[in-house]
């Protein structure tokens, strides 16, 4: 790994060139590799060298470029790319855990993450304890010497609550548990998770890394030991590897990742400031605002408020729908980290299936809107949001 700064790594790290010396990263759309002799086939299966590929489910030159680039960015020794964020979350846990193991997880999770912890792992005899992530006393009370891992999203969806990575890592490490962080909302640009004690960092690369809502992908970043001895055997045999085509798109996306995330975060702050104090909104939630209860933690943990702004239209669901239907620039959808600004109504879409009691607990009110801020001009976005608010 080089000691280049972020933007240099994002453009060059991990690049490999074929004998043609191509400038752009090549896409190797090949599932297999031809061996010069039976002896060299035998030698590759013994795994004599790192870049000796044998089958694309195990590894591929384009995929490897992407893995090396993201590992260098995150500051981990290694990474393994997966077919989706969920394939990455699932593998990060399932590869590690056995019947009888104990996991502690925060409660406020992306629905599919909750399914893996609540339904899949428990089906195979893993014990899972859920805690309110920001409440450190609950983490302290939940971990035991048998706790193998803790899992949490460092910023929750959709109410943008932060979990203190450093503090939870200290609690987890005291009992020898591995700290696995789903860091999507923090983005790899604002992530300092490794330095704060995270052992394994998982991204849905579908979000900011692709950045244009085209491809589904995921990645698990961690130590060489964890990635190659724990994760890889599980991941390569169970079939969730990334497509080389997606890895190639992600390599291209990464060249602009720093510029994009910073531009989105700057606009998110401007939008949050413009919305704060609007009498039609009962709350504006953005960790970059001084009014956010965890503003200091957000600055210490990410140095940014991130790229999402959540706000609550006081008049409720019908008003929220009128607002969304009146938007001219922002699109109604449910992805995030896209170049296009996206408005989501969590109560009726992403979090629709949660029982009311759970929605109340997570603060998912009928008027709540989650805005993933894109790359449009911030003033245009503010004007769009304001005119749409006039329709409620
Ligand atoms: C989107 C998302 C995922 C799942 O990623 P996919 O690429 O859709 O599989 C997991 N965790 C978080 C926090 C997400 O936002």
C-alpha cells in the first residue's frame, strides 16, 4: 500500500496493466484463465501467487483492482468485493459465526440487515442481542465473554443517529469481540472507522461508490487474516462474488468519489440550514447542524454531516405526499448516494413493514422524508424543496 493521499489513491491505487499498457482500467470479462501447462494449472491451484487467478468467483484482475483500491482508501490490509451490499453484510457475519456464538447488534438497521441478524443467524443457533446503538450502557450490559462480534450501522437510516465507533469498539474489544461496521451512510470518504477501532467495514457499493444508481455491489474490508482466512473461503464457495463489469464501473466511480461526496455533503449542509426553522417542519435532522444532538460526535467521527438530510413535515402523511409529488428536480425513489437527489418516504416504503411500535421507537413518523442529496446545484435544490413545501 502506498502513502498517497485520498484523491491520488482513488485514481491510481491498485491499477494493473496488461502487456498493452492500456491507460484506463481494463475490464476482464472472463470467468476462467488458460494455463500454459498441466503443471502450471496444478501450481495455481496450490495458490503460489496472489495475482494468479483461477476462476472469477474466487477472483478476477478487474475485481482485484477494485478491492485493492477500496482497501487502500479505507486503510485496511485487504478487501473482498461482493455482488451487493447485502451479500457483503451476510458474508461478513455468516463466515465468522457458528452455532452457540453470541452477537450484539444495534436495533436501528437497514431492513435486510435486520433480517440476517434476526432470522438467518438465529436459525443456525447464533444468539443475537439487540441494543439501542447510541446508548453505551446497553452495549456494556449486552456483551459477554462469549460475544464473538458486534454489528452496527455507524449512522442510522433514516433518522441519522450516530453510533460512537470508538466507544463501542472499546467495549467489544474488552471481551475479544470483532467490530463489524456497516458504514454506508458515513461513506468511505468520511470514514475513519479503522482508526476508531472497527475491525471489519462493510459497504453497499450500490450507493456512493457507484454514485449513479446503475450497479448493485458490496465490499467487505478488513485485515488480511480476516479477509483471506475467514471471509474468502465462505464468499468464494457460496457464490456472492461481484461481477467484473460492476467492479470496473466502481473503479471508474472511485476516481470522482472524494469530489462527489464532498460536493454532496456541502449541499446537504446548505439544504439543512435552509430548511431549519421552517415552521412547516417539526424537525430537520442533519448531523452537520449544531442543533443535532450528536453534532460533536459527527464532527469527531466523520468530520462531516454526511450526504443525507431527514426532515419531518408536521402536517403528516398526506402533506408529505403532496410535497413529494410537487418536487421537480428531486426524484421519488429509495436509493441513496446517487448523483440525482432522491426523496424517500420511509414510513410507506423502506420501513413500511415494520410494526407501528417499532416505527415509533425509531422515530419514523408519517411526515418523515429522507433526502439523499445529489450533485445538482444546491440553490436549485433549495428552491425545489421550498416550492414543494408550498404545496403541502
Ligand atoms: C443499501 C444498504 C444496504 C444493502 O445494500 P445493497 O447493495 O442494496 O444490497 C445495507 N446497509 C445499508 C446501510 C444500506 O444503505
